[in-house]
């Protein structure tokens, strides 16, 4: 088993860290708990715009179709920035929703699901 990250995985990690450092630094994480729902929803839409909630969803359902290693990379970066949004839970939930018959709807679910 090769545990070294691929070039694509290193690029994903770099992109996730840069995005979170720019858009969700630790100061944002500290203030997030007191923000109104609309502000947190705007944060979620930014994350969904990266495609991360749909990372594990199959491509034929408008997901990215990546694997657990890629999900771990993004979840770890989010954890380092204390992202106070349910990203990992939605990464896992979205493929289940797609399998339940929401054909071609992963992108819509990813932008809307914040539970």
C-alpha cells in the first residue's frame, strides 16, 4: 500500500489550506458561533462552491467521485482552521442521499444541506 500522497492529493491539500487560510482564518472561527444563520449559510455556500460536500458523491450524481483519502485531506484542513460547519458529516451524508434516488442532484444538495 502506497501511503505517499499523489500530486493531485498534494494540490488538493494546498488548495484547501490556502482557501481556508484566506476565507476562514481562526478569527472567523471564533466569531462564528455568534453569527446569525444567514451569515453561517453564506459561509456554507462558499464551502459548497469548492465542491467539498460532494467530494465523495459519484460523478454521475454531479459529485466529484473522489475517495476517503481526499475527504480526509479536506477534513483535516478544515479541522486545522476550526471550521464550525458540518463539512465532514455532509461529505458522508451526500452520497447516501444520491443513492436514495436524487439522481443528478449532488450539486444542489451540497449547496443546500447544512444540518
